């Protein structure tokens, strides 16, 4: 039976988008120390941007179902830029004034933002779910003994490219080093002359840009609706907890673990669909019981 | 303190006398009054957890747990809804203990994340076990007191009094000092001899029991629920936005916030363009209050009309939102 390789492959493919969604969350947690409950809502906004681009390209411009690559190539930079700017604005006007205050206030603020953005989407964009008729969603590509849709493959490849790109940025670039320095020791970073506020602002912008990019890729996976955010953020949370709060580099393998585990459970456990949807919680709970620091030592 | 208790006693007398004023025969107004008291209990219970500096996003989930416990008790054991109340309280206490012991040892972030995840997972469980819970179709039971909304109003008052007792009890006992110290700085509180984890777990458990009772009241009152209704995140949002708007860490604040915002919500829900998106107002209220009016409406009253404010209770002293807390652990 080909089931096992197929299951593993689907699990791996699933994890790409998880990693991309969770990495932004991990950056705002690791670098700024703020839990962004609104992260999923920004994924949702990115998905709408991607969807509208698809509508524009296939409607007025009259391109057929072969718009898929264009939606990715144009949509990701567009969505990332828009959300980067939005993220800097949100940070400057709402989060920065709260940085010295207690954690409860910061969490309340981002939770309030989540409620605000989600319901604004319900009012302005209607609660109706939208479905992009992208040809890639169902076109099959044979990979060895199994076959996958172009959409899954693209979502995985693009997500991985972006995640690896961000890792390279964090590891090598001046800005990335500054971010890691600020994450490790805010005061120390200040002492050596890093403009901490600026680094925070850019980190939050980057976090939202990643959410926006992930949103565009969700157009290939699922329907777009104002309620996309909650489902996304819970899985992203479980990945971040599994990796260890603020451990940016652990996000990748934690996503792999969740993706594969979900696929295995829904394939091999009778009635596994229910268990699959609750798996993220079991992971959070189990990690908190067994090793609250995440499975590897956090160094964020 | 004595004046504050007298003010609450007077408030309770007024509330209890309300059905006599003629609205007792208006079924719609009595519905609003019942639901208002239920939400007051929910808001008061959430605020008690916030006093320890913790963000609970599970109060809506405990509400749903209470609703389902009563409904399942009726379905499988023909349990009277009034007997379902203690059963629901027990279920809420056990679940809160387990959740609290695991998550409250850690940073507040973990607790907030785990409570949000918990709420979602309860909904998933209720949806995916149709044989037990009725699945997406939901579950029904006969109306409380044969639909007598005045009678159920007095049951709602009883649950509100339980919430009030919890809120005032924490405020006017030694627990107040422990809770306030924990909010200011957990490390310092521990050094001063406060058992931080135990205080947080017990506070959360007591609070969750009240939230569960509110849900246990709601189920036979409304007679039908389903997983999306019972575990709707909007109730967790309500539980926290009412205290934030009214005034955090107080008893009058959550009550005041519930009256104002619930009344406003009734209007928004039937008025385009808000309708399903009415919670956008709550999102805005949270953001604005956290940024600009951290003490809520009550804080404004106490600042600009100190005499009226004194009746509503003392200002929460010591660390308030807006003052820097110690180093983040």
C-alpha cells in the first residue's frame, strides 16, 4: 500500500504553510515579547488581498485559470508590503505605548485588535466565504509513487523559500543580528547603540508581512472568510509552544511535527478527523505538562 | 467598606423589586433582565482572574461547559436543571483545576494561549461526538420553571449574588493582598511569602465555577444550544470587555460595563451595518480602553465625581494598569 509515503508527504507539504504562519508569531513573541492574538487576522487580510488579486487578474484582465503563478508572484510582495506598513503603524501607535506596561495589557490589546479586525471584515467584506477557482488547486502532479496537487506543492515550496529567507536574514544581516540581540537582552542591545524601538517596529512589520504572505498562499488551500484567522492562529500557537516561546529556529521542525502528526492521525486513527482538529491542543497541553520550555532549549 | 456593602444591598433590593415595577409581564424585557444578570456574573468572574494579572480566554468555554453539563444531565439522567447547577459547578471546578495546575505555573502568556486553545477544543469535542452531544444539531431541554421568566430571574439573581460574593470576598479579605501583589510582580509576591501558584489556581477555579454556573443557568433558560452557540468566543469577549469598559479590578466596574454595553449590543445586533459584526465595537472598546482609559468608566467617575465614586467602591490601589511592572520574567 502506498498510504504511508503519501501520508508522510502530505504531512510535510502541510507543514510549510504552518511554518510560515507560525514564524511571524514567533518573531513578535521572541523579539518584542508580545503575544499577538491578532496574528491570524492578518493572515486573513493577506488572504483577502490574494483573493482580490485573483479576481482582478481573472476578471478585468481576462486571464484564465493559469493565473495561479501570477497570484503568487505578484500577490506575495503586494501583501507583504501592505502588511509590513500596517504592522509598523500598529506597532507605533498601539503597542509601543504599552511596552513598559504589564503583560495583561499587551495581551488585551492584541486580543482587542483581533476582535476589531475580524468583525470589521465581517461588516465590510461580508461573512460569506469566498472560493478562488484557481486551476492549480486540483491539477495533479505525480511525485514518485504518489501524486499531489500543484497548489499544495506551491504552498510548500513558496513557504519554505520565505522561511529559509527569513532565517538567512536573521542569521546573517545586520538587521537580523540586531533583532536577535534585542531579543536576548534589550538593555544590552541599547547599551551597544542599537535603536531598540526601530528594531521592534521593523520586527513587528516583518511579522505581519509573513502573515500576509501566508494569507496569499491560503487562497490556494481553502476558502477565504473573515473566520480564517482563529483556525490559523491556534495551530500557530501550538507550533510556537512546541518550539519553545521565542525560539525562531525551532518553528520549522515543530511545524513538520504538527503537519505529519495531523496527517498520520487522520489517516490511521479511526474517526481521526476529530482528533486531528484537536491535536494542536493536545500538543500545547502535553508540552506544558512535560517540558514547558519547548522540546529544545529556547535561545530567543 | 460598610458603605460599599450597603450600596450593594440597596442595589440587590432594587434588582429584586424590578419585576414588580410592571416589566414582569413583558417577556422581552424579562429576557433582557435575565441575560443581563447572567452576563454580570460572567464579567465579575472574569475580573477576579484578571486581578492576578492573568488573561483568561476560556470563560466562554466554561459557560458552554456549564450549559452542556446541565443538558447532558437532563438527557441521560433526567436531572432537574436546579440539580444540574451543582453538577455543572463540580465539572467546572475539576476542569479549571486541571487547566490551572498545568498552565498557571508558567508565564501568563502560556495561560492565555492555553485558555484560548481550550475553548476551541471543547467546541471541537462537542461537534465530533454526535452520539453523546447531538453534534452540530445541538441539544435541547424543557424550559426552566415552565418558561416563567420572573421565576428564572430570581435564579439569575442567585447566581449574580454568588459572583458578587466572590468579587467582594476577594476584595475585602487577605486574598486581596496576595492577588494584588501577584499582579504587581510575581517574584516579589513569592518573596513576601505569597503562594503564587496556589493563589492563582484557586482564584481561577472559583472564577470558573461562577462562569460555569452562568452557563448552567443559560441552558434551561434558553432551552436549546449547539456547539457553535455554547462555545462561541463572543462570550469570552463579553466576559472581558465588560470589566475593561466599566473598570478593571473592581466590583462595580464589571456590573456597570455589562449594563451599558449589553444594552448597546441589543441595539447594534438589529441595526445595519453592524448586525453580525457588532463585536467590532467591543474590539474598539478594548483597544481604546487599554490605551487611554485603563481604569474604565468607573475610573472616570471616581476622578471627576469622587463622591459618587466612593459609593461604588475604593479605587484599586497600588499597581494599576499604566504603571510599569517589574522586569518581565
